[in-house]
C-alpha cells in the first residue's frame, strides 16, 4: 500500500525526514513501505535477479539481514505482526500519516503506535501494555500508602499522628513519591518532553507540566523551607507539599493508559478474528500421491491439497475432484452454505462441510481473498473521515489554550484568592493542566471508524475509505449497473421451444455441434445447457461456416444445420412464421433468441438471458423503503434493460450508455443536489464509481472496479448496500456522541478545575480527581466506540 512520508521530526526508520523527502510515486521500499524514486534512491540491492530500492542504509541493512522476510508474499505492510516486532511498520490511530518502523510513540500526540496490521491472532498483550501495566502496579504499591499516610487524620483515633507531625514526614513522602514520579512516570515525562521538542503540544505536555510542577515544588519546599514567605504557608505554619498529589495523579494516568491500550486492542478484534480463520497447516498431495501436513506458508500456486470434512480451507483454489457444501459466512455474512463441485472456486478461511475434495491452489499468501480483506480493512481503519477535520481544528488550539488558562488561573488566585494564595493558585492551575484531555477529542472519530470497518468486514461489507462510511448515511440516489450487479453477469439458457419432428435432445445436440468451437457468450450458454442435460456434444461436423452478424451453419450428421437470427433464416429461405410467433414474448422479456433449422426446416429456438440475481428484487425494495431512488444505468439494449427493470420495480432506466456517458449521468444527478452512490462490477464502471460520492463495487467483479470504489460487497449482493448504510448511520451517530462527550467534558472540566464554582459554592476540583476524570474520558470514548460491535446490520 502507498504510505506518506512523515512530516515530523521523527522519521519512519529513525533517521532524518530529509532522507525520505517527498518521494515521487515509484517503487516501494520493501522494508518500510515508503515510495522511492529509482532515479534518486539512496541505496539499491539485487536479490534473486530483482532490483530493490531503499530510502536509507538502515532499510538496506535490514533487507540484507533477512531478505526472504521482505520478499515473501506476506510483506511488512500486509502481514500480521508479532507483539513488539521491531521490523514491522507502526502508525498512530489519531495521526495515520505517521509511519515508523517498530513500536514507539507518536511524535505528534504521544499515543502508543500500533502496527499497520494487528498483532497476530495467537499473540498475547503487546509489549506497551505489559510495560504500562507493570509500572501501574508498582506505582500503586507506593502511592496507596502515601495517600493513606497523608489522609490519616480521617482514620479513627488518628493512629499515624506522630508520624505526620514528625520532622521526617516530608522526607517519607518524598521517598514514597519518587519511585512513582521518577521511575513509573518516566514514559509520561518522556512523551511530554518529546511534545515540546517536536513542537506538537498534547495531553502529555499538560500532564508533565502539572505533575512536574507539583513534584518539583515539593522537593524545593522540603529542602529549603526557610526560603518561603508566609503566603506560601498553611495555617499550621508548614509549607504545603504535593508529593501525594503528584504520585496519585501519575498512578491514575498510568491506569488510564492501561485501560486505553486494552480498549484500543479490542478495536482490532475484527481483523484478528479474520486472521484466526486461516489454518496454520494444509494437507498437501505430493507428486507420488503421498499426503503430508505442511505449513500454509509453504504452499505455492499449483499445489494440490486435500480438504477433509470439517476442515478450514487453507488457501484460495479450485476444486479438482469431489464435492461439498462450504460455509462462507465468515467472509460473506451469509449463513446458508454454498454447494461446491469440480471447477468451482473456494476461499481461504471458509469451512468445509461434510464432503471431502481435492483442490488446486490458485492464490496464496497476500493474494488470497482473506488476506486482501484483512489488508483492505486495515487500510480503511487508517483513513480519515471528513468529520475528523472538526476535531483536528479544535485540537490544534487546544493545548496552548489550556496552558494559557492554567497561567491565568494561577495569576487570578494569586491576586484575589484566599490565604495561602500560592497554595490555591498552584493546586488549581495544576488541576487545569491535568483535567484537560485532548485525546478524547482526537480519539472520537478514529476509534469509531476502526470498530465500524471491522463490523462491516464481518458482514461482507468492506469499507475502503472512511469518507465513504460517513457519506453513505446521506445517500438518496443509487445508480446501479445492470450486468453483473442486478444480474448474474453470465448468460444462461432460460427457455427453449421445439417444433414438429424435433425434440429437446436433437435441438440441443445440433446447436451444441455448431457452437462448440465458438467463444461467444451465447455459445457458452448453449454448450453449458447441453452438458448439464448430459446430451451428446460430439456429433460429426463438417463444412462449418460462420456468417458475420447472422449466425453459423454446417453439415452435422450429414444434415444441413443452421443456427442464428431471423436474418440468417430468411437468407436460407427458411419459413420464419413459427420463429417470429414463439419468440415475440421472449424478446419482450429481454431474452436473446437464436433459431435452429435442419435441412431448411424450422427445428426450434433457444432463449438466452442474463438471469436476475435471486437477491436483487428484495434489495431494490429494501433500498426504496429506505427512501433511496434507484436508477438503472446500462450499456445493454433498451428492450432488455426495460424487461429487467420491470421485474425489479425500477422506474428510471438509462440504456445503451457508454462508460463516459455513465460518468456524465452521475455528474448530472450530482448537479441536481443529489448524494449519489454508484454500484457496478466492471472495468467500464470504474470512472463512474470514482465520480460518485460513494462508489460500491461487487466483490465478484473486476479489480479495477474495486480499486475505484470506497465500498466493496464481497458476495456482490445489493442487500449489502442496505447493511452498509445501516453501518454508516450507526457509526456516524457513535462519532457524534463521542465528539459531544469530548467537547462537553473539556468545556465543563477546565472551568471547574480553574475554580469558577468556588466563589458561589465553595467547590474546588482536586488535581487527583482531575487526573481520574482525564483518564476515564479517553477510556469512555473508546468504550462508546466498542458498542458498535453490537450493531445488527
């Protein structure tokens, strides 16, 4: 996949951003995924006859160390990574433009980076979560007794009074607080320092300032108490220290990080669930007929594999012999198993039923449908919905504003606050710094997008672009292609009629004899019908002649046989009265009719049509019930188009349109103020798919169509559009809830922390309570996003 050069002081591989520059679209660095211009690439290396280009010596060295790792079908950008993998590419959920090799922190917001692909299905918690959890429990072990000690006057009979009033009390607090602030809180302070160094102020800037000021002031007050004036002293005459506040705040921040990392891990549950579908081994049939269980990674195209009843299919392939029913619900969302016979395609990760079969591998590694679905979902989770711009614009000014409010709070309390002024000023300004949570704003959209796209994938709806997920809820017009979208896309014999002296067998055997050398779709339909009926396909044929625009004729079993349209029959002096009489109704239904004559005598006719998908009628009705106007747009003739539209209840039809006319039609609807979705499956649909507000491709269609669309329906079932729209509505509602909560939380929390309620109600917000509120705000946003997993589509 294409990745963007990082625009921050950290770079993808740990070297200066200037090493990458603004690379032109060219060849991808196999290690870090950056686009590299072969003409200006810093490094290059030939491996197994192929030239590879690299953005830096760092990537070249990594490639030389393990070249197979970066040249296997599952490359660094598409494989599931192990926890803490230092070679995989990581990104930030809030700033997907950031790319970095190996785990670390986002240089913009400070959040822990996560792999472009989720942790492999059998992996446990990642290293970041393990580390934060360890620091949290250690800090709890020190902060809990410190909190009990400083609040001992609330205990019955005040058993610790002698300790609290002793000369070493501040030093005891210092001893308990220092491991929490200095060791457990080190990652938080590092992130705060990085935010200043990178000039991207964030949540960790505020936390570091708040806890650092409280802890630093307390140390100074403990070492030099005589330097402070009376305004700094408590009513008892002592200098107030805030060791317990800094320690408890840091402990709560670490708790928030642990909860957030756990919750964020659940947002990728859908992808990990897809990864679990793929079996680890496959039963390979060797050239000598022996069978052996081998790792799936070793399977190559063309290998023959045995799939036994109840087993998962290891790779994409084609059945060679045997038959079975395949449960494809994990990929398509359809619960009814699909019958599979020789030459039918099967997909990796689907579940075999009661039958066994032999299959030939056709797609392996990252080329399987399952791997492509995982990759598409992962890419979609990193795209940004337009609504994210609102959060971005607010976040850009958020931290500087909060710092300004904290400074103003300190000044106001020093000016008009009660004694001791400095104590009130310090406590309230620290509370302002701690309570503010820019991450709640930043996470509001990407968390919902990540969960929503995962839910879609589990229901056969692949969202490739977050923008499509946002706009789908607003769509009021669906422009849909006919062939392959509303219909099967494969002509079939749907009717036939024999005349006096001929029966069904003779009709199809004569027709098949003439068509068996043709590649025309109608010929394929006739041959498939004859084969399905077990008729003879090998009647002797000679003197074959193809008549352009009319049909074919030959001597079949020593009889003069002709197959074609009315024009051919008239040219051969065949009586066409019967043909015209019995074909009129079929033509009105949109069928293509071919006529068969034997020795210039009418023998019968065959009607061929592209059958309407069994789900199309229900899908069209569901769309109309949802208030969406359905328009058929097809290159087919008007008679056929109207026949299909009539059966489906579609009233607006445009037929015989070229690809450029399809895109013009989409623009026409857009010019009328409509929000247009376009559904299609062919190469000719790609321009219109790209032009529409939302392009919807059939998973059974052309690759270029899927690349042009923002949404792909795996089974090519239009009912998936209804599911996608429901998903869009639920996701956008969830995002709006998150943004509302984040904005209201900060809008109310910051003023309360500054002390606006104190003059009237005497209420102040403790920095420790502010810390708990700040940590829970991010977790609440993530928790709300996770509710999308329960949405019924």
